[in-house]
C-alpha cells in the first residue's frame, strides 16, 4: 500500500549559511527536539500550524577563507585571497645543475675579488668587470648550445616558475575554482577564471610545488582521475559560457598508483581527449616544464601548442626509455637525443607550433620576464584563433593532430622538403665505446699476423673509416656550437659554384676561407665537444700511423718476396747454373785459397759473370718499378772532401730558391691552383677526361720549372759539379774495376 504526503504542513527553514540536511546527520537526532521515529509514526491528520526547523551547526563567527580586512591593493583583488597559493616566506635556495659548475667557479672568483677589494680598499674594478664579462660570455656559450638532456634538467629545475606563478604574473584578476563534483579536489591540477588585458579566459594547468612540503601536497604535479575530471568540468563550463581556454602543461605524467587505476585513470584521460576535440572555443596549450605522456596530453589537445625554450614534451622520460632500450638509466643522454623531445625538434616535426624564449640561465633566472613572453604569446595566438568561426576552429584543431606522423604514397615530394632531407645520421660513439673498439682492433691485427690467410690491414681500415666519420661529426657539432655553421655553408656554396664552372678560386674567396679557418682554429678549444674531438682526432692519428706502418711492412714483405723469387728464377736458369758450375770448377782446379792469388784470366771470367748477373738483377728490379743504383755501402759523403759537401749544399739551396720564385709567379701559381681544383673534383675515381686534364697540367708545370732552371746557369753548375765529383770518386779507386775486398760490399740501392 503506497502512502503519499499531500499538502505537508512541515516547513523547514534554515539560516543562509546552514543546510537542511545538517539536521538529519543521524537517525537519533530529532528536528526541534522531536525524534525522527516519532515523526515517522505521526498521523498525517495533524494540525497545519506545526513547524519544524533544523538545528544550526556551531561555527566561528567569521569562518571565511580570506581575512576580515583584505588588502584591496593586492593584484587580483579580494578573490586572490581565496587561493591557497601564497608567496613563499623564504627565498628558495639556489640550485646548481651539474653542467653549470664552470659558471659557479667564475661567480666564486667574482665574490672573492669583491671581498678582497672591500678588505684592502684597493681598486679591483677592472678585474671584476673582466670576470663579469667572462661569466656572461660563458653563460651565453653554455645556454645557446644546450644538449637535450641538459634541457630536461632545466625543465625539472626545483626553482622553475610554476603554473600559478605565471598565472598571477600575467592576469589582471584570477579566481581559482575547485573540485570535480565527484568528491575530491585534486591539488595537482589547478583551474580558474582570469582576465588578460580585459579578455576573460579559463585557465587550467598542472601545479608542482616550490619546495618539498608543497610537492608532497601537490603530488609532484602528477594528477589523479579527479584532477582530469575537474579540468573536464571546467572545459564544459568554458564551452558553455564562451571562454577561450589556456592550459599549462608541467607534469612527469599521470599518477600511476593502484587507487588511480581503480578510479579509472585511463578513462578520465581518454574522456578529456575526446571532449577537447569537440569544444567550440579556442584552446592554447603551453608546455612550461616537462610534458609527460598522456598525463600532459589530457589537457594538451589544443589549436596551438607552444613550448618554453627549455621545456620538453615526451611520450616516455629519457630515463625510462634508456632503461627499456639500453637496460640502463645511464644512457638517458642518448635517449634524450634520440627521442627528439626539445622545443626546437618538436617545432621541426610540426608537433609544437612555436617557441617562447627564456632568459639566459632558464626561466627561473627571471620569472617575470618569462611570464611576460607567455602573455604576449597568448594574446598573439588568441587574436588569430578568435577570427575563425566554429567550424574552421574545430577543423583546425583536428587537422593539427591528423597531420602528425602522416604520409601519403605516390605523391611527389615538395622540392623544398626534398632539399632539406638528409641521410640517416649514425649514432654518436662515446669515448668509452671507441676505446673498446680500438682494443678489439688490436686483437684482430694480432690474430691476422698469426694467420697468413687474414689481411692485417682490414680491421685497421674499418676502424679508421669509422673514426673519420666520428671526427667529421664532431667537427660539424663544433662548427654549429661556435655559431659558424652559416658562414661555412655560405663559403661551401661559393666554392662548389666555382668548381662546377672550372674557374680559378678568386683571391677574395681564398682569403675568406683562410680567415674562417683561422677563426675556427682559434675558438675550437671553447667548443663544448672539444675534449671528445681532440681525443678522437689523436686516436685517428695513432691508428693512421699504425696503418701506414703495417702497409709499409706489407709492401716491403711483398716486394722482398717478389725480388727473391725473381733472383731465384735467374739463378736456377740452366745456362746460369752451367756457367756458375764451370767457373766454380776452374777455381777449384786452380788450387788457391785466396781470390787475390787467382790469375788475371780467371779474375776476368769472374768479373764478366758478375757483370752479366748484375745486369740481369738490375733489369729485374727495374721491372718491379724500382730505381736502381749500384754503389758502395760507404756513403758518398764520407768519400768526398768537405769542400764538395759545401758546394752541393749551396747548389741545392740555390735550386730550391729558384723553384720557389718560379712557383710564386702568377702564371704558374694559377696552374697549380687549377691542378688542385681538378684533383679535388676528380676524387678517388676520376674519369678519362679529368685524368687527361690533370696529366696535361702536370706536364705544363714540369716544363715551366725545367725551362726556368735551364734559363739560368744552374744546369751548367750542376753538370760541372757532377763531373768534379765523378773525377774525385774515380781517383779514389772506388770504381777501377778490380776485384778488391771493398767490392763485395757493393749493394743495390733502389
């Protein structure tokens, strides 16, 4: 049997600050002293003048979240006092990142010099100015050439400005809105309405703490599902009232604990992603620190994605990526480089739409200036987006994400894109890896020497080629770090243009190249990768020396084997064996023990056979491409008098001086430059036409040098000195043709 209450006589009244439900907190409590059970048993035919009022909860007289006398001059007005975000009582302690230690050393020197100046009363202003300039230059060099992992460290800097720091800097008024209307207000995501230059926006963003206590309260900027649902509620609110949305991203990722998963962390993020693509108001997202995975993307599906200069945006942190791919978090620098997570890289990939500059030293060096840059960027992007109608705005947001990673087959590549394409870069090899590879090469060479089947030069060749590529990469990085890349590319284009037209290099271009080379050499030591470059260059030189030594040994061993084989063939010929055996028999029949005791006829036969064999040996050596001269083991310098030595030295100096003068002449100098150009163009595999041009130029240069020498009296001096030297040698008895004890010491020089 259903019972209904019609025209109830019960009237519930409550104070403005109270609630009707407060009176029903327990079944044992009554309304105005009447138990609930008694009310349930009461007959409905009671008098209509019965009134029931709820009990008031006892509270303080002025229990407000802002003070009774708020300062009206505070930026943001009275509502600012509603925010839990208050200025820190103590200034945060400075934190030095590992790569900033050289800057700290210079700062300490500046402090010490100032302290000394105060103590002694002496004037050290010049030294202080010099150190300050040095510090400023070092700061500039460091922050203009940051590596990806260094930018990650800056993005995580403990003193980096947070979302609310920027919001209070850029807004005229701001009021924070709390709660997801499902039971919890997640402090890791902050939302609120604020105005910039009179324009009202809905702000939402990840909020990290400024110290350990705040980080614990804010859960280190890692939201739970409640935080994303709070952001979702504010998105609907902004869409309903037509407020443009500005989101600030700064989180390592969504909070991945068991409770969050039970409450639907993935569903909350997915719901936000789907909803943001359907909002009819402009959305601008700004990455102010680190944007990690779906935790960042849940409030990042915007029309425009902007990034601070040292912010990072990634699907997985460098440490996590390194642990997965390289099994060690120590490889995080390599992972950060490969992930392409910096603002510059993401703009190239068209994932980010713009970079907001930071001061030297990072955003924490001047947070107000950084906030002003953010404000300017918001105004600029919102002015552009507000001009779009709803349909165009939704399409713009959809196409921004549709084009990421997309490609179509069969469509010709835009020439500009094709021109900027580059070959896949090899991963940079660390110094530790190189040392291991060099040790491996040494072992391979030792094994190759033991086994005649394996070529000893092959491991060295591969190592040298790899090192050459590494050195080239290091030089490229140094050029880029020193800010000389544009000048190098400009000069390279000029040089290639001249080379393609077979023109001589203009003196002005040559001077530019020499000047740039000198400048690069002077400033190379200040490049960030100078130590790695120097180490790899030294290693390349050592391996090149080892290669030349091994190559020389291999050539000498091969040549020696060929010479021995040829000599053996000559000595094993039947006619030579027959002559040798007959001569040996005659010497034995003579019955003498000393060659000097032989008669003249037998000595003549021995000399004749020796000359015949010498002639054949010389022919063999010349056939192997060797220049041969038969002379005594004793150097000719010891035979000649000292006056001849002086004459020879003077003549050599005179010849060299003459050749230098001829080379420096304009005509021959141009030919030499043209020859260098042709050789450079030809490379390792020149065609026949290029070979002919090179040979012709070489012949012209030789003829010019020969003509210059012949036009002077140098040739006559040379012939005259040569005749005197020959006469002196003959008179010394070195070439009288007799069989003396010195003759066995004759050697083949080649």
